[in-house]
C-alpha cells in the first residue's frame, strides 16, 4: 500500500511535526507499506526530526508567501502542482493536515482515497470555512479525541485515533521511588497552557507543603511573565525553570506528580508521556483530551475547569499520601500502554486497510472529473 502524507513543511520543531515523523518512520518500517512525504513550501531546511531513509521525499517547490494576498495568489499554483505530482505518485491513500491540507483535499482530483487528519480541535483551526468542503470531499476524517470527532458531522466517516508515545521510562513504574517531593509541569509557556494560573495555585499548595518543589519544563512567549509572577508571589525558592530539555523521560523520573492547568488542549502528549513514566496526573477538565485519558481517582485526578480549590485539594491529597501516588502512578503506567507505538500504529494499519478496500465512487465537485 502506498501512503502519501502532505504537509506544508517539516522543518519546524512542533508537536505535529514530531508525531508525524515518528508515525512515518513506524509505517515505513512495516512490510507492505510504501510511505512518501510531500511538503508544499520550499525552505531548504532539513527535517526538524530524524526521518527514516525509507520514507520518500518530494516537494512542490513553491516559495512560502509572506502575506494573505500572496497566499491567495499562490494557491492555484500549489493546487495544480499538487494534482500533477499526486497523479505521478499514484498513492492508494493521501493524508492531509491543517488549512492548506484542507484546501488541497477539497480541490484534489482524487487519485486514490483522501484522508484528513486533524491535530487541533476544530474551533481552534485556522480557515475553518474550508472544512465543510474538505469533509464532503474526503473519505474519512481522523481526530485525536471523541469529543472533537463530534464536530465533523458532514464527513462520511470519522475515526478517532490518538497520538502515541515511544518514550521509554528510565525506571519502570513498579521500581521507581514515589518518595520524591517534586511536581512537574511540561509544556509551552503560553496562554493556552496557562502557567500563570499554575503558579498562583502553587503558592497555595506550597504554603502547606513547604518541602515540595515544582520543576517547570518548556519555553514560550510568556517566559518573562512567568519569571515576574514567580517573584511577585515569592515562590522562586520552590520553583525551578529548566527550559527545553532533550530527555524528558529522565525529567519525569525525578518527579512524583504531573500538573496540567491548560485552558484547552488538542491531545495532551505530556499527559501520556508522564503516565508512561509512572506519574499520576492532576489536570483541569479542559477541552479536549484530558477527560479521555485521565480516569478520575484511578490514574490521576480530573478537576472541573473553574474549581481552583479542588485542584489544590487533589494535589495536596497526593502529596500527603505516598501510597496513593504509587497506586495511581502504577495504574497510569499500565493505562499508557494503549498509547504505545505498536497499539496506535496497529489502529492506523487497520484503518488504512478499510479505507483502501472501500470502493465508494468519487465525490467530485460539479463540473470536475477525477
């Protein structure tokens, strides 16, 4: 089976790029799969993450526009080159992402089946006006969560396949020390992740647990505000900023609880990775993702989005009870097996077989032919 993945570029260090490269590498290693990655924009930069040599590479070679007007002018050329190159590649299935992918799916001349894969909740996607046409033209839309899948009522098929993690714990959950008095935050320092709220909550938590510390991993546009808030709250002695680190498995191995205060998520990989390393999670029940990963009171705590007092209580409960941390952490590690590379790639293989076997006729816009 020949699979063609289409993305604007692959040189950015981002969550989608990271999981996409991992998926391409895993699929290319599977017997019977030929995988090709097509990029739209010509930037000359190498992939941000190591790409398996078995993954084919092609590029439409269009210079990326710097303005909205430039994008409008460029898109007819992008669409024409895309359809010409897809005809030459002749894939069984083409997978699209983001707004440019929605445009290309909508105006594809359909050489093979069309799949649109979304990595953000629909209301957070750019140029959503493209999506109704993309839905009608695609054979399937794949979402990360069941909640987001409900936003695609026009699609003929909607599938839920989560992201996977290949993170390997430094110490298995059953052997790790849950006596460490450290909480962990991992994520961008941005408005969506709401680190300023975490610091305000931490001030209340730390007041009754002065022997606990908070390790924060990540960078972002709110970094200076985070530093200023730490100083204003007087909690700098209990909070350590680490920036980005290459080995988050090692970082998780030193902590005992993961804290998540996001306003919204697409699918929180940090939760899966921390669980993989045996950490129970305390998270607000934000859209989308935490409620489909965290089993409240079993592998962590899921707190109503507006209830600061409940968040503080849940974190304090874990801090006060090492046995509870261990029980929840070991359950989290067990539950994370459903997000292993083998489990998730197995779902993709089954999905691709079903799509390829679907002989439904092409649904081309009026006046166009496949």
